[in-house]
């Protein structure tokens, strides 16, 4: 995943958008566990604003 490269390169803010995209794709594909892991990762990377809201919503869905 492209986010890995940005995260490893010390650019967490650039990784967040790709993590959000991957988490949404996992959610749409029914992979709840992967969506939950990715949403937690995005928040840990410092997601803010709309991206943070999307990740928290995914986390809430995954926790049901």
C-alpha cells in the first residue's frame, strides 16, 4: 500500500489519505477487521478534520 511508503519515509500526513481510501475500500468489501485496523492506523498517524471523522465512523461500524 502506498501509505506504507509515506509512513516509512517519515511523512505520516501524506500516508493518511491513502489509509482512509484503503479503510473505505475494506469497509465496502465487507472486510470489517481490515477496516478497523486501518481506521486505527489512520488516527494514530494523526488524521484530522474530515479524514479523522471518516476513520472514527469506520471504527464505530467495525465495533458493532
